[in-house]
C-alpha cells in the first residue's frame, strides 16, 4: 500500500505539518516525521529538514555548535 501524497504513522495524509500546527514535521521518502523538540516553531516557514537537533532552522532555546539545546 502506498499513499498518493504523504503518510503519517501509517495513515495517508494530504500533507505534512511543514509550516503550521502544534507539531512541526519534515518529509522523508513520502513519510511525515516530527522535528526535534528543540526546534523553534516558525509560523509560515519550514522549522526543520531532519529529525536531529542539528537540522533546525532556528533553535527554540540555545545553539551549541550545530545543535539546538
């Protein structure tokens, strides 16, 4: 079974929460995954591009080298 657009925890969805919503997401191979909790939610913009603390667009608190902490 494959989804037309994206999948979130095994459920087909029209899109991931890239720029809005309480939990922000990124997509990898058609699957929606949550951004790291230390990534700052940016209204109307991408919050992260991966699952790690080093993939945030901006940090919610502080940055230690490449990682949000």
